[in-house]
């Protein structure tokens, strides 16, 4: 028995997580246990599910997140591999609910798989999104090779330098990642400072935030859309690198061509 049995809409969301986890592995972005996914699944929790007993003791989140009262999440498990999650999302992840104190959570299904060590930072982002009444329900952290490589050069760490270059490689990049790529300077993984800087970058209106010499953190309505934004940006980075490998600096689309694209497709300024 799984909590997903007879809950087709919840199962559909978790199936998307499994599908994306498989893509992350195939793309080479999810070595070992690299990367994390958390999904706010509250809207798919029915009344019967709310009465299910916990399968763990309450655990402290480590911070108080008032907008998560009554919320439920699917979280990748700590030390779990994306390639395993792709086959068995409830064996490499778990469903948790936030307790009324907004400072603790408990696991509800299917197995007591302890959530990622990044849970406090992921939940802090979800708390921020709910506070802003954002429709975004998914957060993704992964290690896209070419985007991470870019951050090893100071040139691309300057605000919106990478965004402008990536947008200019192929028109779809700006169309499908219209808010660009935020940049967060190197900070210790899992640190409070990194989580705070990520939220500040999302607050500046980025959906995808680059962590220098580490990876991306992306948010969107669902996990497939978050993955698509990262995929589109990384594709643009690959085109840039391919041109450099052919021995020249790519021209990029002109400012006039990019402006025309924004005007015709009504993209955010
Ligand atoms: Zn990482």
C-alpha cells in the first residue's frame, strides 16, 4: 500500500518528480546523492489523508516558518540518489506535514525516509513563496555542468552578465526563462547565509538562482517547469561553449533582436 494509491492527482505530481529525477541523472547533473527536490503538495491532500497517523516522531525544522501551518511536502530523502528516486519516489523520498507550531514536522508516508539535510533552506523558500501568495509549489537544486562551469569566471558572476549572454544564444532562452539567472556568490552548502541569499535573489524576481561553483536553485509552479527553466539556460550555455570550442566568440543576438522578441511575446522587462 502507498499513500499514492487512489490519489491520482497527488500521484501525478510525484510521478513528475520521478520523471525529472531521471532526467537529472541522464544529464549528468545528479552525481551520487547530489541535488534536492521539495514540492508543496498541500492542495492534493484530502480529508482522509489528514487523519493518517505519523510514522515518525516530531522533528525540529530548526527555524519557525509561520506560513507553512497545515502544509504538506514531498521531499527527497537525505543521502538518496536521484537515479533511485526516478524508479521509486516513495522509497527515496517521503511525505511530511508541518505541525501547528510551524517549527516541527513529522513523516506520514510511505516509509520513514528522513528528508534532505537541505530541508530547512527549502522550507524557508516555500515559506517565502506562500508569504508572497506565489503560485510556485516546486523547488529544485541540481548541478548543471555548463552553468556551473560559467561561474568559475568572474566575468559571468557580474549581475546579469550571464543572463544577457545566455538569452542572446537562442531566442527561446529569453522566451522560456524570461527572468534570467540570478547569481549568489560562493557560500558554504547548507548554510543559513546561502538560504537567505537565495531568497533575496528570488525576491529580486529570479526563478533560477546560480550558486557560484556549486549549482542552481530553481522555483516554479511545478517540478517539470522548474526543470525546464534550468534545461533551457543550460542549453544556451552549451551553445556558447560549442562556439568557443569552434574557436570563436559567438556573436549573440543583437539588443534590437532581443527587444523585438520581448515586445512581440510580452516578456517581463
Ligand atoms: Zn548541491
